[in-house]
C-alpha cells in the first residue's frame, strides 16, 4: 500500500466536519478543490444533471441552506 493510499484511508475515516476543518487548516483553495473533485470521482453514485441550468438551480438552493 502506498503512502498516498494510507493518507486517503485516514482522510476517508474522518467525519465531513473534521475533514473540512483539517483541509481548511492546512490547504489552499486549489488543494480543497482537488479533494472535492477526487471525492466526486470516487463516488459510487455521483449526482448527474440533465443541464447546466439544473446544476445551477441546485447550487442556488444549497447556497440558501448555508
């Protein structure tokens, strides 16, 4: 097992809140985006959209939840 695989295993064991706190503490914006994109890529059930408009509607709804 590579060091990268071990690191991902540790990060995968963290709750979403702890992972976000860890990344925010040590990472810059591009690192955060990389973690997000890799998490999406590894997802067994990725969210799919029929159009960019549908995507934007969901993002607007999520912005209202914050």
